């Protein structure tokens, strides 16, 4: 109940109230432990709490001693970090009871009624003894006393109500505020790493299902589900398992090799046929790929993206267009066609039926050839993207020794670039000339893998953030953007460790996902320093380097 300004409020302490105040002489002693704490919540979270939803406190990982780390408040949809704001002023918490009607007026009325009834009974008993003169006197006196008695009764009836009351039961030193926090990704990996796929489970291994992870990880239930389903985690027999990057690469390599060797169409692969072949090709077969769910998760990077759903308006327009075309065709048919068809003999009807069935069979086989996915049951269908498969093969080639790739694809030795001599070498770098593929060499390899005439710019656009080019030497190197730090300054530091000079557009593309809405170009101008380098004769180019050191 809210207190009303201007109305009296009776305040008293509860018998269970415990004071948190300290005497001046006791300030050197430990602060008494607070039994109560205030917490501020956003409007949406407060409404969810009032509706009966449960919130949980969870500890973030990273603490040396369990129970002494940072704490999070986990709801169904949000993970909230906690911060305590201490207040030197005394904060009392009480329960307010609403104003109540006074009971004194009713009791006085009952007493007055009882006294009047007693007086009337006494009068009735003595009525026979009174003389007419006495009766007249009593009536006269009763007439005089009536207004006074009515005034007393009105006074008792208008007794003021009992004011609202507040019972103080707690004392607080401050309040907790909440702020959005990221899911504890490290804790999930820490719990699931001991039971990762690729090795036979030990008898003492501890497995975690969704409920157990929600109890152990500082994350909301919805955010935890998204994390598990969008990262390298797979649900095997009701328990979540980690899919290591090594196992994922082996499964990808084996699956693409099998599909190519068998001559299967990538857009219509049967998982039930592919699974045993992959299990025979990877290490620890069934321990690495126990079921189709693991196979699908390992191949998600080369799976074809689903087509966007068509808007209802577009579908209605297309339907109306087809109906209109059908009506026009029916109008063009002459009316005599229907009569001719009814006059045909039964033999010609059966012959036309057999020919139509044969035509339908040919049409079905032709449609199956046009749409190979119709030959595979939907629950077993795996649709792969040929371009993504080529990207995976190309990134594998980047990880191989450059000379081995040159020998396999019969590439001539690379020529040294003049700009390579201008580059300041990284401390401790042992890279030798020719140890990495040039961009032009990699483009020729890509053209041979994909049987296309793709140029260097298009190849870099396809690779995106999966590779980077050394601006001085022109060499191509693989890059795992998912393994970069999530904090912007840590990621920038890591990128400058890979190479000292970056083109602004490439650096911006790698930093932007970590800034959470902050404009990347102004941020880079503050965090990095720009220089102008002559990479080609007579042509300077703007590059970004570390601001300090």
C-alpha cells in the first residue's frame, strides 16, 4: 500500500527488527551482516516476477574460490549482472497496513441502547406508583434531556477512524541495481569439455542435460538454449556434448570426400547413407559421430541456407495471376471440344488413358531429375551448398604448406613484391619468402577447384572474414574470426599481432561485431593511428597501425 501525503501514519518497530547501526567505538570491527537488501528491477522483469516467474542467482566462472565470484540474476529471457550501491544514510523497510474504521462509536451505541432499555424497564415497573403530576414532570424533563442525548449519540457515531500503520521490520545499507550481462560461455565449455565427442566416455564421466546446465551456468534459459543450438554443442541421447573443432574438420573433410567420390548431388544427400561412410572415415568412428544430429551439426557450415519465406501478399498475387491465366485458356477453347470428347469410343478412351499414364511417368521422372530432393525423405534430407564446400576446400589448402600446393597444382615460383621490403617485420617472426601462397596463386587454385573464372576480388569477397591478405607481401592467410576475443580492444590487439598494417575497411569489418551499436570508424580513429605507405610506385595508400608501442 502506498502512503498518502498529509495523512497520519503510526510507525512502530517489529519485535524481530535487528539494527545494523554501529557505535563509533565499534567502527574498527567487521560490519554486521545485512539480512535484507533492496533491488531495483526493470518494469518488464518486475511484471514477470509479480506474475509468478522464478528468478535465480548464479555465479560467473573465473573465481579462484567457489562462492566468491561475481553474481548474476537469471530470468527466463535475460541475464542480469548485479551491482551494490551502498548508502551511508539509514534505510528502513516497513509494511504499511491500510486505514481502518473506528470501533469505539459502535461500542458506545450498544452501551447507550442497553442503558436505555434498562431505564425503560425500571420505568415500567414503577409506572403504577407514579402520580399524574410526577408523570407530567418526567415528560417535561425527558423533553429537555432529549437534545443532549442526541448530541452525545452523534458525537460517538462520528469517532475518527484508526489511521494507517507501518511496522518497520528491516534495515538496509543500500540497494542492488541490475544491468544486462553476457551469457557465461566459458562455464558451458568448461562443463562439457571433459565429455567432448571424439573419445570413448569414461565410466566416471559426468554428463549434463538442459536442466543441469541451467543450474550450473549464469544464463537465462532462453539465452542458454540459443547458445547450445547455435554453437558446437550437440544433444546426444538427452545430454549435451561438445563437438571439438578437430572432429568437425575431420567430419567435414570425410563427408565432402565421400559425396564427391560417390557422385551424390550435394543438394540431395541422404543422411542415413552418409553417416556410416563418415563413421568409417574418421578416427574413433561412432564415438566421434554417434548419430545423424552430430553429422548435421558438423556440416552446418556447408549447409544451404533456407529460402526466405514469401510474403502472403506476393503469394496471393501469384495465385490470382494463375487463376486469371486458367480462365483465359478456358475461354479460348471452343465449345465443341467437350462434345467431341464425349463422342469418342471406349477404345480410344482407354488408349488415351494409357498414353497419359505413360506421359505422367515420364513427367514424374523428369521432375525427379529436376528436383533430386524429392527422392530423399524430408527427415533424412541434407542440402549442401556447393560454394560453401569449395570455400572449405580452399581454406584447407591455405593450411597446407605453400610449396606442396604449388607442386600439386603446378604453379610457378612466386616473384618477390617490391613492397615486401618496406614492411617492418614482427618481433620474433620467422616467415620466409614463398612460405605462404600469394593472392594470385590462391585465385588460380580457386578457379581450378570451382571450375570458374572468379577474379581475386570476388574470391576475397566470398572468403569474407575467414581469411586476410598481407598488405605488403600480398600473401593469403586463414583467419578464424570466431576465435578472436570478444572485447573490442582485446580483438584489436590480437589483430595487430597478426600483422602490423591493416586496410581500414578490413579492420572495420572485424571490429564492428564487438562494438554493440557504436560507430566503428570513429572508434578506430581513436584506438589506432593512420599512416600513408607507398605500396605501388607513385601511389600512397592509407593504412592503420597500433596507436602506441
